[in-house]
C-alpha cells in the first residue's frame, strides 16, 4: 500500500511513525519511508503528484527536463521504498535494487516499457550519482552482489 500525504499532514505522519517505531524511523533524503510492520509506504505530496500527473495524462516522458527528472526521482523513491517493504534494510543495497526495479515500477503504474526504460536510464545516469554516499555503493554493478538479474546480456541495471 502506498499513502500520499499533503505537506500539512507530513509532519504529523512523521511524528506518529517516530512514536510507533520508538524513534527508530530514519527519514532519509527521499522524503518517504516504509513501515515494515504495516508494509505501508508513505510519500510526500510532491513525489505523489509527479506520479499522479504522469498516470492521469499518460505523460511518461514529460517535455520539460525538470519534469522528467521529478518523475524519474518519484519512481525511484517508490522503487526504493518497495525494497524496504520487501525486507532490505541497508540503504545502499535498497537503492541499488530499487534502481534495477524502477522501470518495472513505471510499467506497473501504466508507463509504456520504452518510456519506463528511458526514465530508468535517466535515474541511473543523472540522479543516482547525485545521491548521498549512504545510498550508493561500488557493489551496485552488473554481476555484483546486489544484481537482481545476473547473467543478462545488456541493459544493466534496468534491463
């Protein structure tokens, strides 16, 4: 389950989750978190808005560069948090696995495969390198320990 919160609600949601997790919630730079107890992903409004607009308008490759980056970012946030729900805790491993699933998440939301792949390529080439080092690792490579599809011929990490 994914829940989208308005800016006004976000602070209350964070406070509530901090209380439920006895202060263990570590809100990262994505502005989202996954509750392993309830298996619910909570996301801030801006990321949800980018996903909702793409779905509503079938605009999976927006005209503006900033809009494309925002959409790729939002897909990455959702793919990342889904890996936490699946039980992955380490942030770098979670992000690596999320990057590999980003195109699949986009397709699941209605994106054509070709545009989903372009968004995944954008995320990998432009957004992943900008992440805090806690979210990146040299182990996120074709054939590495976090490779979800070892042995594929081409298209790593999204192929």
